[in-house]
């Protein structure tokens, strides 16, 4: 077999229309590009292809909703310092008539809560 050269032409304006298989092939091609590391154009096309791959991947991923909310800090502290005593069985109207009662303070064995720096 004789030595052959293969050339790829990539039109970055058509990446959105490329099939997933073709896009994956382009990713491998740009990574195998013999251009020196740090080459401006090699890096730019690799980044464009990577961004299209990520755009498609995230397009099918549901965003996590409600993980962080303004009230989360207060709820976290409420649960740290108090516990809920229900007013009745779960699912009954009396359940909601319960009360929050203080949690006992942890016994640290010192008056300053153990913040003396000798830990």
C-alpha cells in the first residue's frame, strides 16, 4: 500500500445540522489534527464542535429545579435548632396544627461551645 493523505473540510456553520455520528467523527478528527498544540484555528474548531456536542447533550437533560431557594437557609437552620411535633396523624388537618419545639443544645463541655481553638 502506498502512503495516502486524507483531508477533511469542516463547515462550522453547518454543525447544528450534522448527524450525531458525523459530529462525533468530527470531534475525533479535530483531536487527531496534526497541527501543533496551541494552534489558533485547530483550537477554535475543536471548541465549536465541543460546544455543539454539549448543546445537544444538555438539550435532553432536565434542569434541576428548586435545589437552591431563598428560604433554604432559614429552613436548614430551623431544622438544626427545632423539630416539628405534629398535631395529629399524617394526612389529617390536625397534622398542620403541630408546633416547632427547640432541640436541646449539644453538650460541648465548655461554656463557649468549644470554640476556644484547642480542638
